[in-house]
C-alpha cells in the first residue's frame, strides 16, 4: 500500500456542540454567550417554563416555550420553526 499526502484545504463546517452539566451550572448562559459571539439570529427552545428569558439582558433572542411533555417529533418541528433546519 502506498501512502500519499494531499494538500489540506479549509472547508466550511457546521458547529457541532453539546453543553452538559447539572442544574444551575450555566448551560443556558454559556449557550447564549456562544451564540452571540457567532452572530446571526438566536432562537431558544425553552423547555424550562420560560427560564431562558431571564437572560434577555445578554442579547436579543427569540424563544419558544412548548407545552410539556415535548415528544421527539414536536422537538424536530420546533427546530425547523427556529430556522428551517433539515432533520
């Protein structure tokens, strides 16, 4: 087998990010701070009864507070409503 190097080319890539932590550890705050830094429209699917709105002083964002229980199909619908994502 012959090994061959190829020229590296910078490509556009989509962000893949997961934030995990216990309650009160700053996941929502961190996510909004990152989103603000990336620029563009920010949309939050708030599954904690409107708690994301506590951070409305940080940056402008749209929020959706779906009624529990949020089923997987409804979550996909909410993501699509946020920005037309294809899932």
